[in-house]
C-alpha cells in the first residue's frame, strides 16, 4: 500500500489519468482507507474545476485591485 506521502506525490498524475492500471489500483486502494488523502484529492479536483472556469485573459488593473484589497484588509486588522 502507498504511504500518504507517495499518494500526494502522485495525485496530479492520478487526476490527469497518467498512471498505469497498477498505479491507479494502488491509489484507489489507499484512498479507500485514508480519509485525509480522500479529502486532499477532493480538494485537488475542486481546484482543477475552479481553474478550468477562470477566464484565460488577465484582468485589467489587477495590481490596483490587489493594492485596494490589501489596504482594506489592513483597515480591518486592529
């Protein structure tokens, strides 16, 4: 069985479908028994889906927006 560290290292390849049949079985076996790694893989899937939905074009004035948000955050910190 894979260790959690090995599972995390192979997670991207697993989600991208780049593992061999044997490696996929090892990943699935580990995920059946490890709640933390299942959560990690779910979070990675969510992140991939979110990134796919983001626009490819850069937002104009992104630096100004970041500065404004940082300034607002500093106001909220006592």
